C-alpha cells in the first residue's frame, strides 16, 4: 500500500494445488477493495501471464511438500543462523535434498544454563517451488514474494496486549480448508490444515478444532487461552461446543469492500506484501534469474547513460570544431592580409636597395664617437692634480658605436705609495667620464710607467 492515500494496485496469485486464483486488489489509504478475481487451471496459467499487463505479483501457495517444526538453538548472528538452521533441516528431514525455508523467532529461553532461541521453521522442496516460479520466469514476470497462504493470514492477529501475553489459536477459512494457527506470545509456532466439508462451519470442524487444542495441550505443552476466527465464524450453537472461549476477528467495512470471507488470505497478502518479502521462499535459480535481470537492467541503464554522455561529447566536439573552423577562416584571412603586407614590404625594400650603401655609410659615421668630444673630456687630465702624471702617447681606434683609446705615460713619484695614489686618481677621473670604461690597465713599478686601455661608448652628442 502506498503512502499518502495514493492508489496502489496489487495482483495476488494463489496456487491451490491444480487451481490458480488471481485477485486484483486496490488499496487507497486504509481501504481495500477486490476489483477483479478469476480462477483458472494451472495448465492455463502461462497463457494468462502472456496476456496480463502487470509485471509483478505477490504469490501465495498451498504446499504439499512442506515441513514445519520448532527448533531451539543458540543465539547467533544472522549469517551463521541461516547455515545452522539449514543444517538442522537436512538433519531432521534427510529426504529433503534441495529446499528453501524461512524462520520466525518465537522467544528466548534458558536451557542448561545457556541462553537459547526458539524459532518456527518452515521448509518447502525446490521442485515444488520451481513448478510455481517457472511460468513467471518464462514470461518475464517478477515475483515480489512467494509465501505459504497462511503467513499473510497470521499477520491479521492484532498486536494488542491481550494477544501478546497469551497462547492463541487462530482459525481461518481459505477455499475448502480451515487453517489453524497457534501463536505463543504473538509468535507463530504451529500450523495445521484440515479439509472443510462446506463453506459454513459444521460440527466436524468444531471437532477438528477441539482435537487440535488437545494436541497442543498434550504434545506441545501449550494451552490456548482462546480461539480467534478470521472472516467466517461458526454459529453460536456450534461455538458453544468448543472447549475454549471463541471470538471473531473481522475486517472493518471500509477495508473489506467486495471481499468475500474465503478470500481473506490473498487480501492479507496484498495488505502485508512488504512484510512477506522477508520470508519469501523463492528458489535459488529464480533468485539468480532476478539477479541477472537486475544486472542486465543496470547494464542497460549504464549503456544509456554512456550513450547520452557520448552524444553530449559529440555535440560538444562538434561545437568546438565549428568554432575551430571559424578561427581557421579568420586566420586564413589574416594570413592573406599579412602576405599582401609582406609583398608591399619587399617592393619597398627593392626600391630602397640602391640607396643602402650611402645610408650604411652615414650610420657608421654617425655611430663613431666624436674625437673632439673625447679630447675635450680628456682635457681634464691637464689639471694641476695630474702634474705628477705624464701622458706620453694616446692611441685612438674607432669601433662600432665606440672608440678605444690606449693611454701610455709615466709617474714622476719615486715612492710606491705616492705612485699608487696618483695612478688610482687617474683611473677614477677617467671612469668618471661619461661612457668611459677601463678595459685593461698595466703598471711597471721599476720604470714607473703605466698603460690604460679605455673604451668610450657612443653617447648622444
């Protein structure tokens, strides 16, 4: 049932030996209504599935190859619990080779000073389960839950305090049978099915119920406090023959629109479909089929996503290619304009070539420092501060954008300290001239002679 009052449609299939009953149940809020039901032979069921538009089904069944019992075992983790219970089933029922089962915890107890858990076990042979699941797999239909028909009926017992603390026997009429369910502290511990001679309760039904009560008291050591009838109930005179108090549990009119009393099981399956999934008896091969189909769907979704991403990438690359094409066309146009400019430059250059030697000569002449300017700058060496410094020769040489001058002279001093002082003063004075750079220097102490190589870079004259 969907939340928020939304309309939910469930299809419940009930396998009752060689007959298959299909129920279409709609749920809106807390109301249930049976909109369609039909009964067909099992041999026609596969053809029905081919025509049916619904894709998922809740399935209940009356199993002929089923085993039930209560087991006391240590409290273990769920993963280990399943293996322990499976081993116990094989040990207790050696003829049951391949099977599926579920367990319902009943309660904890202490045995030999050890904490134990009691569970209700229900197992069904795989061969019988496969007979049910095969038509669904062949027609690409999904079983959301496969449970015995009594399990959803057991969920109809109210969870009130009066039922929680007592041992209760529930009786439900399903098709041509009576299902007797024994609960201890609201946990299912025993199931019995008896054939009904008619839809209405008879004295034989009352005898079967009384015999079941005596079995529970004598064999199981459980004493039911009351009998609870679900759906149809016996008349007062017959109910008086019961050996325990009786009451009737009915669905309210707003939740049972158009639902006959013998269809209470499928309706309960629709009502508690989500709860039944935890106790589903789907055989391993059908679970593998569902897993493979789920994987294929995921692969299909992944392929769809990849295809969308690939398409988006292609579109993006297409946009980039269009943009690149536009840029190439723009560059081609720019190149054409550049080629035109280059051709114009070559024409101008060819026209200028006859005047090139004259221009180069003028540039070279203009790039050499003016000798008059250099001599004017070197005139500072005639200052009285340099009276102890004598320049004997000055050799000048023109270079590109520069002029090199080699000064040769001597120092009049005889003391090394005075010689060093006047030579250092000479160097500092020359370095102070704009554009001057001393490239080499040499001093002969014995002859008190010196040589300075100075390079004058061309400056704005």
